[in-house]
C-alpha cells in the first residue's frame, strides 16, 4: 500500500477519467465525478496519463490560458485514449516536456454536443397587421411555433461564445428573441410584400413559414454559430373579435360585392357581343348560301332550256346590233366629206366593222324571222294547226349528273363546243339504258359536223 501511495505522490495523484455522461446537454464543462462544479481545483488541473473518452457526435475542447491569450485543442469523437503529448500537440508544445510523468497542467475541458438538436418554442403575443389596401384597420395577429437547431461548426461557435460562461437557458432565450423579431417582421410585411390579404394569413401558414426560413437561417448562423434544421410555425391566430377585423370584413364584403357585380356585367356584355357577332356571321353565311343556290338553280334552268336560252340570247344580240347600226351615223363612219379645203372624212376601218356587225345582226334577225314564218306556214287552208313535229330529246351525263333533256340542235351545238363527246352517256324515252352518244344512230351525224382538233 505504501508503494502505491509513493507512486501516486510521485505522479501527482490518481489519474482522472475525463468523459461526459450527461444525458442532455449542449455545452458541458468536465469536473471529477462526485464533485460539484467549482468545488475542486482538479477540474482545471489536467494530468498527463489521464484517460479521455469522447463519444461519436461529441468534441472535447481543451482550453489553456496563457499570458499571450487562450490556446485550444480539439479532440473529435470517437476517441478513447490516454492523454499524451501526441494527443494534444498544441498544448504540449506550449507547456513543454516538464509536465511529463503525470504532472498536472492548468487546462479546462469542455464537451460540445454536435448530435443534439435543440428545440426552442416561441410565442409572439397579438400585434397589429395592416392590409395595404385598407390601412385604416389594424388586425391583431399572434404567432406560435418551434425552431430547431444544432452546432455543426464548433470552432465558429466557440469564437462567438465564451465556454466558461455559457448558459443554455440564456442561449435559448437569445435565439427565441431573435426568431420572434424575424417572424413578427415577416408576418407584418406579408400583406404588402407577398400580396397575402390579412384575413387569409391563417390559411397561408405554410407560405409564410417558407418566407421566414429563407430570411432567418443565415442570420441565426452568423449571429449564434448554430445551424437551423427547421422552423415550424404552428399557428397564426387572428383576433376575430376585434373592431379592426369587423370593420375590415365589412369593407371587404362591399368591395367584393361590387367587384362581382362589375365582373358579372362585363361577362354578360361579352356574351351578348359574342351572340351578336355569331348572329351576324350566320346571317351572312345564309345570304351567301342562298345566292349560290339561286345561281346554281338559274344555271340548271338554262341548261334544261338551252334552246330557248339560245334564242333569247340571239334576240338580245340582234337588238344590240340594231342599236349599234342606228348610231353608226353619229360617229361619221360612212361619211365622205369633201368640202372647200376640208380633209377627206372617209374611214374604211370603221365602215368594214359596221358592215361585219350589220351582217351578223342580219343573220340573227333572218334566223328569227324564218322560225316565225315557218311556224305560220304550218297552218293549212282550213286554219287548223297540225300537231307539232315530234322532236327527239336526250338526257346527258355531265360531271356525273343527269341534265336535260336537249333536242338534236342543242346537242349539235354542245358537240361543237366540246360539251358533248362520243363517249358521253345519253338516254331518252324508249331506251333500255344509258348509251354512249357516238353509238346512237340518231346522233352519229352531229359528231361528223364537228371539226377535228387542230394539229400541233
């Protein structure tokens, strides 16, 4: 027993086991087990050879005060070894080799919990929030929530805080106050900055929560050296019994009603305008369709009565020609003026044109008169008209449609103009089915009157 005491005396006493067994902490100063903090000097006198145990998620900070300032060594967990100069190179280089052999050296050991997440609850009592559209009414609003943080950069944290005077309660209060200021500022400015009506703040908790997180995270990190893991706005409460809320709701209700009325009137006008435009467009479409149908019917009638239409057209040409002949003298086309010193007024080109036009008109008039006389000569001496000469009339297929009937004369003219070909299908009463025009005996001669195509 005496040998043990001598050895312990030579080495400066029993070695210590430096470790932290606190169940919940953020910053904890080591002191010997069974001794309250501040009751013994051993907590500031660390012996070489003592064992140091640092768990995963912890860091042990050795703080040595020197005349030139404070020296620190950091041991990150997991670590379980005996304290030697190679473990603490910074402190060992300052203290020197003289402390070897178990001699104590003046240092403090602090454990920093890097794994623990601290949650701080905050509650902001009612404060007035104003809607920028109705700045006369202040609405009382209260906010409650929780902020969670932890230490990630312990070196930065130690720069901002004194370990020997650190108090978790005071630290939490500082963070709570800072968070409350930022939350109050964000909620107050939400109506103007983020276009959130005051009466809808309660339903926009998630949006406001994101706004607060984006503004507060960097500030808390720079100010306190901790990293915020989450900000949870639990509730935003509006005092709906306040006069400001009642007055704002009344004004908002009136504005909403007028807005709805104006929007409804605008919608009705738009509907009427669209209906009017559609009606006008529909009437125009009907007019165009009606005119096109009338034109098509007119052309169909002309094709069905081609002979009468031709006679009528010839008569119009004859009338126009007669009128032209009557005016030929006005232009002096046939005059021959030989006066005293006057120039000759003879115009051969005009006279030839007049003769040609007169010949065409004469032929048309002669043809018309011949038809009239032929009809009159058909009466016999008894004054009884004989029955009309039977005329063969054929239906023809044009563009896949049956048109007609047309008499032989009309078909001859159509063959001359190319409207009727030998391959064209024709039919008349008495025929069993449609047949090609060139194969009908009665129609063969009309194609022989058609001149052949002009050679290239």
